[in-house]
C-alpha cells in the first residue's frame, strides 16, 4: 500500500489508512474535535491523492476496525459477495469514481458491483468526489422499498409527516398530521418522536395514528420513534406498528451507547416481521448522522464520514423501508456551518444509495449552528435533484418538540412543483380522491387542515 | 389706562391665549402622535405575531381548535406553495431570538435565591463551549476543590443545575421546578446532599461530579439547545451511580420542560418518583422499568 506522495516539492508521508481516510475529508468540525483532521488544505489534497491511487483490495486488507474487535465490521464483511469483489479488487478508488460517473454505467451496473463493496470502500470514493459528482452518481441509483406502500420510484419525492408535540398530546399530534396531509405530505411515513419513552405512551400514539389511517383510508405507514426496546414492548402489548425505528451508530461501542446490539436488532427484526401490522417486506426505519460515534466516545480514531458509511453497512442487513440521515441535528461541534452541513447531506445520501439503501435526508440545523433556513432550502433542492427518496416535513420547518429546524410542508410541495416530482403513487391517488391534488398540483383546498375534522 | 393700553393688554392676552391654545394643541398633537406611535408599536407587534389564516376553511371554528392543540405552526396558509410573508417573518424573528438565547448568562441573584454556589467546567468561553463539548464535561481543578470542601459526600440524591445551551431555560423554570423537586424528594422519603450550579456544563459533567461526590443518584437540571417555540426548554437528566464510562442509554431524561411543554412543577414532582425507582431497581436509563 503506497502511503506517500510528493506534491509541489513537498513529500507527504502518512502512517496508516486511518490517517489517509481522515485527512482526505472535506473540513468538518467533528474531525477537528477528534484531532484527526488535515493540518492544511494542501495536506488534505495530498491525502486525497494517495487515497485515489489505493486499490479496493488495499482498503479491505487494512481494516480500520478489525472484525474480531467489532460486530459492525463483522456484519459488513459478511455482506461482501466474494466473486464480485474479486472482479473489482484491483480497481483504484479513482477508477471506482470514474466508473460510477461514466455514462454507460446505470442503476443495473451499480446494483451489481455494490455487492462487492465494503462500507469503507464507499466512504473512500465519496472523499474524492465533488458535490456535483455526488449528485450525479446518486441520481443514477433507484432504490424502491415497500411497507404498506412503495416509495423511491424515479420522479417521486415522498415526505415524512413529523407532527411532534412537546408533551405528546394526541390532539396536538393529530392537528399537525392534518396540516401535513393537507399539503400532500405523509407518504413516506407518519412518524412521531415521543417525549415520553414509555410503553403506554408509545402504544397510544401508534394506535391513534393507525386509527386515523384506517378512518381516512390513507395509504402510508406509521411509526413512533421511541427506543427499539420500548417499541417492542408496545407491540407485544397490542401496539399497532407498521415500522420499527432505531438510531444506528457505525461501531459496536456506539451502538452500545444507543442501548442496542446486532443481537437485539435481530430479535426486534423477528418480532416486527411476526407481529407488525404492515404488508412489508421492508419494515424498518433507521436514522443515522455524522458525529454520533464521536459524541459517544466510540469512534476508535476513525473519521465521521467513514463511520457514517459503516452505519449503512449495518442498516443493509435489515432491508429497511427507509433510512434517514439527520444531517445537521447533532450540532456545531460535528458540522459547524452550512457549508459542512450541505456537504455532509450530499455525502450521506450518496453513500446510502450506493449501499442500496432507500435514503432520505433530514435537512436540518440547530440554533447554535452557523446556518439558517435559506441554507436548508438550498440543500433540499440539491438533494431533490440527486433523487432523494424522501425529506422531512415539519410545520413551517420548526419542530416544536425537538427544538431544531428542518424542511416544511411548503418546502416539499414547492420542490415537487419546481422539479416536476410527484408524491408516492398510491398516496398521490389518494390525494386526488380527496381533492387535494390534481395532475400533480395542489388544488385550492390544499393547506386547510380542517378538511380532516 | 388708555385705550391703547387696553388694546395692548387685550392683544397681549389674545396672543397669550393663542400661544396657550397653540401650546395645548401642540401638546394634544404630541400626545396624539405618542398614542399613535404606541399604537403603531402595538400594531407592528401584532403584525410580527402570528396572524396568517386559512381564508375559507371547511370548518371555520375548527381552525382555532386545531391551533390551540399544538404550538406547531399550523393553519398558516400559503401563496402558491410558499408560506405567506408574515409567517416567514415570524419564523425569522423567532430564529433570531433563539440565536441570541445561546449567548445569555444566568443571573447570580437567582442562584442565591436557592443557595446554589457556582463552579465552572473547562469550557473557557462560549465559542469553545460550542465547538468542544468535551471541555464542558470536565470541571476545573478549582471546581473540584470547591465541591470537595462544600458538599456532603455520598448523598442519596445530588442535585446539580447548569446553564447548558440556554441560560434563559434556568431563568424561566428554576423557580417552579426546584421547590416541587424538593417536595417530591420528601414525599418519596429521599434525602439530598449540597446542591450547586455548574457554569458551561454539558450533560456528561454528571459523570465527573459522580466521581467526586459518589451519590447514589444524581439529577442534573440543564438548559436545552433553544428552539423557536421554546428558547426556554430545560431537561432533567438522572443517573444511578454516575461515574466515568457511563453510556448515554444509562441515563433517564425528562426533556422539554417549559411552560408550553412538560410543566416545570409537574416535572419536579415526577423526578422524585423516578429517583426512588432508580434506587429500588439499582438502575437507570434503558435498564429502568418505569
């Protein structure tokens, strides 16, 4: 493995693949916090140069976190198709980039080679891609999944209705669901983050949303984003859940901080397949986000982009219905400003799609970050152009429970109009039946939540 | 007195009167202007408040019912697919307030009211605090010394208050949550050690404090990162035998404590029960059955 390069009369010598991977990243406050970042821009390009000439075999043969030490590494290794890997093992990372961007390579070819790629290889190629590279390559990839309904088709943009309420009031949650539906949002999922992580509360929200879906015959799926163990208890006690939710980390230690393990996820998977209310086969909703491993001191000196990619390697095991990177939620110590958030959003979406995952993005920021709503609108347009499966819909982008700003019902409706995108097909038909949408456009009654009273 | 004199006096009186009238008029006009400007301020405040409406809702009475049910910005209407101007400006105004809340500080007088002395973490300043959360998890050497000198060791319950990301959360909620928390400790038969305030604290400063004082359980009341509806939201983090190496999922939390969310009085009352269960089950976080 070649670990040095001479650029502009200066020799750069790197000690390990871990160091090359970290230093090749675009500037992120999280890598700086971990103390693994490039010291200057030229060192960053030098690392990128070295990385671009490594082979895929170099990356696989020099594990950043050996499978013997970490179960996420084991899950990723077990997922590799050895024949396909053997056919591409001598490609350099640069060749992989150029392959993905070449005009002859379509969704079919990418679906084939992805089975020979590890999460670390996907992270590596991401580091040497520009923002527009990430958009173009991702836009080639289609990942359709089915729970009660199907999302992810080309030319479609779904939205999660996120009707959170600061004390889980069922009436309050319902009011925000009505508003979302009236703007044509809720086709990905009606998903509530609860304040109170108890079985009774989770069950009450699950059952209320399910009743609402039955009453209005809404073709979508419901989910309450409590800890997976709470959801499991709620389901065992008669809670009606279409999707199971869990946040994932890219290391075993990070998942321990979330209170989960591969064994627990396997057990939950068995339960939801047996006792969930959805048709399936895709019955998981996962969330991720750069920086969560470092925030749990579970990063092993690995950069946050690579760890994020490893989350997707783990997610793949469960064939999820939707994966959502909550890109700007974790705070300025991981992504300091809008430039870093925009970059991370495009990276995560691309990496997830290259893994074959149904990627959506929570385009968001907190009030202590150097970003504002305009930045989110920009990123939302970039992602919609890249073919993102779904975005988050919150009333006026302001989540009154989680205390951060995302994208709004208005934003999703606008992106659909500007970029000629439609809601998920079954949901669009329902919107037409309700008189809220006609020929892909909102009608004059759209935006009136009292329609559902 | 000559006629001329009289005329002069009359003229003088008339001038005086005219002047007074004018003065009065000016005063009145000025008053009117002030009232007007007050109205204008009121009016402009109203404009900045949330006044956009669905023009012809299917159930006109239903709009208020729905809005009352949630602080979420619903029923705001649209122009095409975009929000109306006032809705956008209100959002921008609230964002501005939240951004400003991050930089605030808790008043000493409030801390004195509850006999809380202050110690600091290694946060240095607000910018470092934001970029380096690790520094907000460790107390300064001086803080460690002060705590050792002034606090009861091995208490059953240790109460700690910290500004976190919103000093205004402490200002807004401490007077309600603190007395109700003390009551709930009594009701649940629990005793507490010596409470104090941590400036520049992060949630995991509990672990460091746990190492120093070795409490059975610790409750940290800390300002959350401000949102738009609630720049004053507080969280209560609780942990059984906090110490270095505790993972996030081993902490129990009540979040969203503010007048529009979980009421601070209710939250305070709830904490005592949770702490008692922690002691009974010798566990917290995901291992605790509530």
